[in-house]
C-alpha cells in the first residue's frame, strides 16, 4: 500500500476520538428520539463511514436510507450547484428524519437538502454532522448534533475524499497543499 505520510500535513481527528464522539452523540440521539419513528438518512458518498459507525453506536434497530448528491466534483471548492445522483427510496411523510453528514463546509449542500426534505412532509428534520468548518460558512445551517469544529483546511479520510481518494483512511487528516495546488 502507498505511504500517505507525504500527502498529508497532519492528523486532525483520530479514529479513537471519532469513535468516542460517536458514542456520546448516539446516547443523546437515543434519548431525544425515544418512542419516535426515526429514519437515518446518509448523504453519499462522504457519510458512509460515519453512518456505518454511528448507526451501530445507537445499539437499536433503526431504518436507514441514502441520498447521493454532489457539489464538489473533482475539485476542492463547492460549485454551489447540488445535483441529485440518487434519490431516497423512503417516503418521508410523518417521519422524524436525522440527516447524517460527514462535513458542513460552505453549508450549501445541507441548506439545499433541508429545504428539499422539509417539502416532503417529514414530521421533523435534524442534522448530525461529524465536522463543521465555521470559517467556511456561506449559509447558516442549524446542526443539532455536531462532532467537531475544525479549521478551514481541506480535510480527507473517514469518508472524506479528494478526487475520490482517501475515503478509507481511518483518521481525519489535512491534505498537503502540494497535492492540489
Ligand atoms: C462533500 C461533503 C458534504 C459536502 C459539504 O460532499 O461530503 O456532503 O461536500 O460541503 P458544503 O457544505 O460546502 O456543501 P461532495 O459534494 O464532495 O460529495 P461526496 O460526499 O460524494 O464526496
Ligand atoms: Mn458529501
Ligand atoms: Mg467529496
């Protein structure tokens, strides 16, 4: 396997820190949604890892659905144009939806998704994002469950990619600028 030490600047969040945080948020979500018909919606592809680990940290049976959207393509900047690549299979009417995302960067993806989901008649729509970059926000997105606030740097790993690479890294790391500039 290729050694990626030269491709990253530093590790930002370790695998262990991620898992501790997921357990903490899962306990909170389990409490908040007790007795409610909860549906987890993961946003492909970045949210795959956080969905897999978070849903299992919940420790009870919960339905999951997926939506694939993309606004970045192969670049490092959001285009702001959100494309649906795969829609949900579920009907959201009357459901309590928790969107599971890897990161809120500009906020454009989630603000678009929130508006889209609210028009489908969900009983409630909330957001769990593992990461947020407060300095990169272009629109305000209310995120009820947040893992970590991080600096405005291009991060990879644990689902996050640069041109489809690095998603399977276990930690979250800063991509070295020479990899994309
Ligand atoms: C990334 C990330 C979030 C979104 C955040 O997805 O996974 O979904 O960008 O950026 P924003 O807040 O500026 O909109 P991307 O579009 O790269 O697709 P991917 O999940 O398939 O990598
Ligand atoms: Mn994404
Ligand atoms: Mg991406």
